[in-house]
C-alpha cells in the first residue's frame, strides 16, 4: 500500500471514534456550562465589550481523549472566564490544516491559536524539541520547574518569537510508554531496520541505533501499523493508546518511555493576535493554559492504570520491559544526538545549556527526594 492509499484508508476508518462515545460525553459533562449564547456576547458592555472570535487548530484528531481534550477544555474555560469575549473554535487535525502544518498556519495568521507539541517543529530549529521532551531528560514535574522558574519559558518565547508566535505550556502526559511492537525486542539486533513511528529527538536516536524512524501525525498511526507500513509505533500511554485501538494492530507493549519522559504539550498564539488582546484576556490565557497543563497530567495519572488493566486483562496485550542493553544503546545514541542540538545556532546553544544545567541541578536534588522516596516505597513490597 502506498502513502496515498494509506491516507485514503485513514480518512475512511478512524478507530478511536468507536470508543469516543463515552469520552465525548465525559468531556461535555466536564464542561458544565452551556455554550455562551449570542445574547450574552452582545449584552457585554463598557470598554472591554469587544468579542474576539478565534480559531484554534491542533495536531490532534478532533475529540481524541487526553491530548485532544486539552484544546477543547482550554477554549471552553476561556469562553466562560471572559464572559464570551474570547470565543475560540477548536479544529482537529485536517479540518482546517494538516496536523504538521499547525505551526506555520498560526505563524502566518491563518488561525490565531494552535495546540500541539514542540518536537513536531524540529525542522524550524532543532532546539524546539527541548520544549517538548528530551530522551532520558526531565519528567513532567521537572519540565514545569524549568519552564516556569528555571528560565525555560523565556527561551521558548524568544525562539517562537522569531516565528511570530507566543508559546505556553498546555499539557503533559507524564512518562509515556516505549510503544507497540509487532515482534519482541530481545536485543539491539531487533532494532535494526525496524520501521517505527517516533517523532522528535527520539526518532533521531532510534535512527542512530539502527532503526528507521517514521513521522506520522496521530490520526495516521493505526492504519500504518495495521497494514505493515510501520513495524512499531509509540503514541502516548495506556489511556490514549487504548482510544486508538493500537492493541488490535500490535501485541507487544513496551516500557519505559525513554524517549518521552514527560513531554510538555503546547498552546501558541499568533503574536499579532496576542498583542491586539486587552491585558485581562491575555492574563486569562496565561492562567487557563497553566490550568490545562496541570489538568492533562492529572487526567492521564488517574486514567492510565485502568486502561492498562483493560489492555492486559481484556485484550491480551503482552507487557514487556525493554532489555537493559537496548536501553544502554539508546542512551548512548541519545547523548550524541542531544549534544548536536547545541551546534545549530547561538540560541539553540543557550536553550541546550539552560536545559542541561537545570537537569543537572534537579537530578541532584531529586535523587535524594522524589527518586529516593519512590525507591523507598517500592522496597516495602
Ligand atoms: Ca509520544
């Protein structure tokens, strides 16, 4: 099957929709307030009565649970907080532009806002990926610390500012799973020639370790795996992977997610649109994205366990840990690939230096706090 046939088939068959009935209901249930009616908008009075009708385009399939819920909840909360003055319509991948065109489209003003993951934009600057996740790098808690109090957000703003964008952290999945494989991975030899969907720095690392990384947006993964276009894929974790029915296309589910130890998802706003907003609406975007950043991590934390049980108990999925020698090889390649990011340009160097310095600091303290505690808790069993 060639890529065009694949795309046609994808358009016909979107497996996550089968499991979306409950998820969409849950989403709507969470959004307890009804959509703002036109009368509420036109009744607003005073100097701040202007209504901003925006489009938010995303890299996620429309109404996908987890990742796709974030932009919907973000738009809903902003509508409520602003009393309808910031009225954002959310578009799934492919509705206005393709998943991997979101960055350019918001940069150019085709839409005012986007939601995605910074590692999709490595082609703009390799250091962009560091604002999403780095293999063997920071987890969710550490990413939030770096971005908010470690200088990370300012560097992210500087980088995206060059593309007429203002970025915000707006979601985190926590540590992901290593992915779905149609054969067992017993040694580094099993990675040779393995065609795997894996974005970001992790894809380049796999390539150095002998694999063949394939970049596909979420909506195209299932068909590619089912038809053998790819041999393996990573996606997110049990909750989102179950929604994609990936267990019906591959049997072996590997951990840990060495390549995405706590990826930050992002929202970004076209700079001209941002600068046209009054101060209070800007503050609402800052606060609402922060709330969504926390909300996504909480939802995955709450739902992954049950989804993993379902995958194993009801669908016979085989859970496997990647062998130590495979992890060691990936770790070695990763150090090489990540170090090269700094060579791209002076800003990439500053981003790399900031990330690595923060990682070194936080590792030292977390080795005697978070990590020591986790080890302590496990040793009690
Ligand atoms: Ca992933």
